[in-house]
């Protein structure tokens, strides 16, 4: 009889431990700030052994980078409203919910702190931008296939997402639907940046 191969199922204990460790990191960053806690502190908060964290992530910087990439790159379904303007407004609203949730500002501050700490932090920032760009490009490509004049992904990052991040990081006011829609409308009204889509 053939020996059965052990297959790690998605989810299960490994996923639960990762989620608990990620939440512990987020709480500690919010309470103490970046650089003010250790792997031992994370392990104690998450209720796991130090060795489990070192075995999976190697060191604290790798763990922090993984938290940023995982939690700020939520993979919610990409909107498909039938128009570029509708897709952009819906996508921006989804991002706004992610970054203004209970952990959003903490994670944004952590991402900035990591970007100044060395190669691992730089890779985390690059990974975050790459995933956002990938998400946007799939939506923009679909708009182009419909015959719409879509901007490139970097224009959306500059005109829509970056102002949202800055507003949250510096406490400059809420990300209201009117504010988000205004960012999209201004992007689409800039010559050379996209179609002149207008709200119906």
C-alpha cells in the first residue's frame, strides 16, 4: 500500500497562529510604538512559544513586514460596475475601509517605520506598492477592453490612494464618500490621465 503523503490543509492551526501573532503585533505597535517590543513580547501576547515565531518568520523585522503586507493588502474582490468611474470609486471606498478600520492607522505608521529600517522594510514597502499596482492594473485593463480611456496604475496611486493615506496618517479628516468620489472625479478630469467619465 502506498504511503500517504501528508498535505498541509489551508487554514487550520497554522493559519490561526499566524492570525493571532499578527494581531498581537498590531496591538503592541498601537500601544508601545515601533521598536518598543520584542519577539518574546509578541509570543506572550499571542500565547505561542518564541520558537514558533522564529521558526516561521526568522526575526522580528520579517514578522513586522509580513504583518504590513498581509493586513494592508486585503484581497477583496475587485469591483466590476461596468464603468471605470464606478470601479475606481468602489475600489477607493474599499481601501478607505481597510485603512480607517481599528488597525488601519497603526499599520500605516508601521509601514513607514519599516521603510526606514533596512532591506526588509524596503521590500515590505515595495511589496505593498506592487500588490496595489497589480490590483489596479487588472481593473484598468478591463476598462481599456471596454473601450474606455483608462489612466495608468501610478496615476491612480498618485491622485487617489496617496491623498487618502496622507489624510489618515496626519489626521486631516475623515475619508467621506464625497471626499473619495472627489479624488476620483479629479483624476478623470485631468487631461492625459484618463477618460472624462462623469457620474450619471
